[in-house]
């Protein structure tokens, strides 16, 4: 009988399938199949950030409304005007205290501005408008409809022609132009009432895009004065 050499294995017998080589002699291999063991990291619940969308804005705006403060910022279009009017009407119905309307960086579309102006005209309570950042275009009409008008020290007011976009057939555009002309007249007449200036002068200044610092705006008649902390004189006052 012939003994096979080390590392070799006898060949298959006639009619049998080839034999598989022996498995390596490694302790514990092959072992039973087990799912991998997950790392032992501590389980930490996800933290909720207070400023996440839907949380911070709603809570802050609600607190402002409770103090009868309404914030209007950014682009004032038809949808934003609807929300703003709803807030003003709600506060007017809930109490007799004045309303504080914060106009922060407000750039209003002409129809939206006229909508808010109409609501401000019929409120029972006085409304004081406070300008922050830059107030431009038809947004000045919203300010003009307020009972009182103030501006923060760094505010800039810009008298410009409202931006418009007309489309459609020649007849439709012609009709829109007539409507726009009527709305522009309403805006400039209100600004003339606020400032005591002629409508034509206001139109000319709007075509030039005239801007005003707070002292300039007071002199022009756009605002009554600079907003200050209660009991504290304006900066620069001796």
C-alpha cells in the first residue's frame, strides 16, 4: 500500500466525482453563520432644534400678535396681503388698543399694497407704522395709510415707480394699462395727502428713484419722526 505524500490526497475512484481538497485547519472555521454584531454605540434620541421650520416662526409671530404687533417683511404680493389683512382685522376686532405695524424691507406689488391700504383705512383702532431696512415702491402707500409713521435710525425710504408686468393680447394690455393708471393715481394721491406735496412732484421724484434717509424723510413728510426707546432722546440730541 502506497501512502500519499503530505499535502496530497487520494484521487477519486472510478465513477466517483472528484474529491474536494481538505479545508484548512483553522480553529473555529468554518463556523455557523451568525448575523454581524452591531457596534455598541449609545442610542441617542434626535434633538429638536427650536428654530426649525414650522416651529420658530409660528411661535414668534404668535407672541407678537398677542402684543398687537404685526410684521410685514419682504415681498408683499397678493397672498401675503391676504394674511396681513387677516391679522390686522383680527386685532381690530379683538381689542381697542393701538396696533404696531412693522414694515421691514418691504417691497410691495401695487394691487397688494392697495388691498392693505383699503383695510387700514377702515380699522377702528390707530395703527403706527415702523419702517426698518428699505421701504420702496408701492410699500410707501402702506405706510401712508397708517395713522402714525416712524422709522428706525438706519431705515431708507425710496420713492420709485412700482414694477409691473403686463401680458396678453393688445386689447387686454390696453385694458390693463387703464387699470394700472387708475391704481397709480390712487397711490400718488395718498402720498400727496401724506406729504402735502403736489402729485406731479411725487411722480417726478418717483421716476428719478429718489431715496431718503430718516431726517430727509421727515423733512419730505413721509414719516413723523425717528423711532426711539421709550424715555430716551434720539441719538445726537443734547
